[in-house]
C-alpha cells in the first residue's frame, strides 16, 4: 500500500470540521497549513478563510490536493521548517502530525513559524505523544527495544515519538498566549481494547514503514511487530497515547 493511500485511509479518523471550528479564524485570514498532505483539512478550512498556503515536501500527496481544485489555495512543495519563501506575514499557521519530524530543531522551527505571524496571529498544532510506548502491556524486552528505537530515531533527527508534550513549553517560551490545550479523541490513535481489522492493518503498515532496521536484526524486528500487533487484538490493551491539540496567539 502506498503512503498516499495510507494517508487517504486515515482521514476518516480525523475530526477536521470540529477542529476548524475551534480555530480563531476570520473570513479575511491568510493561513498556512504546514505538512498539508492530501489536503482534507485544507479543503474544509478553505471555506472559512480568504486564502490558504498549503505546503508539503511530498509531491505524491500534493497531487491529491491539487486534484481537489480549491480556488483560494496556493500549493507549494517545500520544507516547512523555515518559511522565508512566504513573502508576507500571515494571520495563522496550522500543522498536524508534522513538527515531530524536526526532533533536533523543534524549538527553532517553531520560532521560525512564530516570526512569520502578524501580531495577533495564531498557531494551531496537532501532534502525537507516546505513539508506541503508550500501548501497554508490552513485554519488557519489547519496551526496551522501543526505547532504544525511539531514542535513536530522535538522536538521528528523524522523528520524536514524544513530541506532543514538548510543544506547549516552547510556545509559552515565545511569549504566546495559550488559547487551547487539550487531548483529542481519535479512534485510530488513542482507543484502548481490541482494535478493528482496518485499524489493525493501518498499524501493520505503519510498523512496516518504521526504520527498525537501523537498530535491530530481522528476528528482533519481527518480535517487536508480533508483540505490538498481538496487543492490539487483546482485551487487555490499554492505550495511553495522546493526540495533543494546542492553539496559541502571538501577542
């Protein structure tokens, strides 16, 4: 299954309409969506604001967005860690499941986003916290391996599996006023108990995409996957993963 298909399948688990309704948007706002992916959020937001600047590095995902034929959108294939290529200050920035990909420069990236805002502008961020180790009970051996994997992935600058908890302190450090700090319900990412067959398959695909091979031998990788996937079909499965939703205003 392609990444594009995976992302499209995930969209029905995201409650984009209710999230848009919570943002401090106005009809004359220019908003950048950073890491826009296939553009399901942008499509909803476009009906509420003057203009959207949608940015992602993955051209295959952007093709899905381009085919939506949204009139008030500018689509850019670019890095979202620095927004110098946007020529003007903007009213708002929204980003979901993207800041975790900048584990070693998260603070600087958020500062760069902050600098692109007008005074009174806002940042809205959705990010996962404890995507893997939030699932219990896993064997001690699997937990130890996941710790090695998560620490190594963060140190290599690939991804931070605990990024969700780090956003709020950074935004406060920039002097922003916190408007929203809550945990979202998301049946794909936060439900406990036995998951559906569809969510099980989504997790199987996700685990297959992770770069376990940078740290472990094949038999160790298969052991991690087997333990994790077995837990998803157990009535004892407890999921403590959080999907953080934070909105902050530039004073």
